[in-house]
C-alpha cells in the first residue's frame, strides 16, 4: 500500500542521497546483506554475529560461536546458512532455521576472508594470514582442507628463463583475498604482490594470472553476474575490469588479456580506501575512505565521481550496497554503529484520494452545493458497513524483483519474538567465561548524581571559590547549601 504513495520519479533513482537511519547492537566490525536483501548480518567485536531485519531495523537473531572479532561474513544462495570467520582462527557455519552451528573449522593462523560456494553450502574458500589459501569441504564430520596455490601462472618461456630469485619470490606469495565466481567453477584470488589469479575449483590449479599493481590487493568484489570485478589495493587506487564468461568451454586462458576499465583515486588528497563494493547493476562503485568520514560513489559509464555520501563524524570501514535497492550500509569505526543511506521518499497522498491536489500557494476554495448537507444516519451506517465488507489483504508478501535466482522452496528465517529479552548488548556485562549479568540501572549515568549538579552560574562560582562539597562520615558527597 505504501508503494502507491511514493513518487514514481523517486523510484527511478538508483543512488542513495542522505542518511536515513542507523543500526546498533554492540560494536560491529563486518556486515553483509543477504541475497534477498531482507536481512543484514553484522559481525561484532566480541565475536557475536547479529542478524538485523531491514524492514524493522530490529535484531532478528544472535549467533554466539566466536571468542574474538568477526572478520568476514558470507551467505549461502538460499540465505539459510551463514559462514562467519573470526580472529579466533576459526570459521563457523550457521543454520539460521534454528540458529545452530552446523560445522566449526579451525585453522593454524588468522583468517582474512572466507566465502561460501554459491552452489554448495558445505564448501568454502578462505584466505589465510601468511599462508596459502584453502578450499574446505565440510560434507564429512572432519572437514577436508585442500591447499590452493598463490604463485602466479607463468608461460613456458617465463618458466624456462626464471631466475632463482624470481622463483623464491613466487614461492613466498600469499593470497590476501579469495572469492567464488557466481557459478562456483572458479576462484578469484588476489595476492600480496599485486597478482590476480583465476583458479579452477575442480582442479585447484591456477589457470590465469595477471599483475595490476606492485602492492597488496586488499579486497575483490564481483557483480551478481560475475562479469565485472572491482579491486582495492594498498596503492590507493580502485580498479574495475570486465571478465569474460569463465564457464565458456571455448575460452582460451592462454590468450586471455584482462585490461583495467577504470582507475578511481583521489589525486588531490591521496586518500586510501578501506572497503569497496558494487551497486546491484554494477553501474556504480562505492568506497569508504581511511581517516575520513565520506563514502565516494563513482559512475562506471564515464568513470566520474557522481556523489559523496556524508553525514557521519567518524571514519567508516566496511561499506555494502543493498542487492537491489539504492541503499548503502557502512560501519563507523569509532562507535561500531551501522549507518544507512537511502533516498528520502516524499509521500504522494493524491494516490489515495483522487480529488486531492497539492498546491504551492493558497487557492480560494469554492464550496460545493451539497458538501455540508446533513445525511441520514441510515445512509451513513450503510456506507460504513460497505467499507467494512471490503477485504484487505495484509498477509500476502509481494515477491521482490532481484537479479539473483533462488532455489525452489526459498528459505525464510523464522521470526523470534524474544531475543534474550533485549535487543541491545549494551545492557549486559560479562563477568566470566560464558557468564553475563545486566548492568546496574545507574551505570553510565554519573551525570545524574547530586555532586555533579549545579543549579546556576552563581552556584558554580561558589563551588570554585569556597568548595561546595563536604564529605560525610559514610564517605558520600553532599552539596552544601548556599
């Protein structure tokens, strides 16, 4: 019903404009929208993963399985499973049907990022700190880890002429980011030496390598179609490139040449980019900045900067775009809040009242002849009964149009009406391993104490000259009367 109140010209806009809200449950460090777009997963500093309902901005579920900060999140295609990777060196696969832990995979080092396979939720790929990436199969009770190469694939001539120094450098390369293509047949991996590798999921061998920079590739993100890639590297340049259809059997990787489409950078301030993401159609690229509180939005058609999202007073880290709406979410580094940018939608009330007209200035109203006639009570009662007989459908949920294809029998997470009697972890204090208690009612409200209340400026001056506090026998401070 509310859709009819929105101006159709507003619906045609595809880029957010202003801050429209914020989410808060603990200190967020990572976020990720579900494929359907109705849920937002947030990983917190204390290791808890929180699921927000986008429509109500409320907490839908809390998942406790990590002991340290959640580093990355990944949804399964049907949005039933969520993979969380933490700084406690383990990955946890969650079943959102009941909030249970399906698998827990431990590693011997820290995890940069972990991504679920788009077709098989029991398979994921992870980039590890100072180690080779792994492809993990969790089908059995004991997960099977397959090591993936990070060294770039070189031609036969380059291998024959390679020096020992070059071979040693290739052996020291590690992958800093790994992500599946939408088909799941290939893995796109970025290394700490600026190489981009395309790895076959079946053979676990590098099929193509190209170098875009001499610096570390920090992050890689693909569009839902898998044909466009955005790369964030530590040289302060955001690059976009177009990928061919990697699943095409006629594709020859030996003759493949990937060219950079656009390079986005701030030539004046030389800003570094914390995180990058695509808009749903891939038309826009967004990036959050280091030591800055702005989000830059570039348009890929001309490669120009079209908008700078403002409104916060803190640095922003992870920035994510909604799967199909002009809706951007970003995390504030200092506060841990999730800030939301969208489009202000002025309601068009003439949609509900055809004779309602919006005017810009006062117009002399002409009264109709029968406008204020007294109607019989029987007729008024009959009209009310006729209106009550109209059936209003409030249960049917309109299917949302998106570019992602879902499996038959789409999963929807059950709604929990009581999330541990509170939707804010700010009211809970940890007192031991797995033990919590609620904060005292006065905690954090010291400004309400009598010893800090001063009624007027005169009283404040007296407090500075004579001292207005006296300590009683029980050690409490009382304000001395003037």
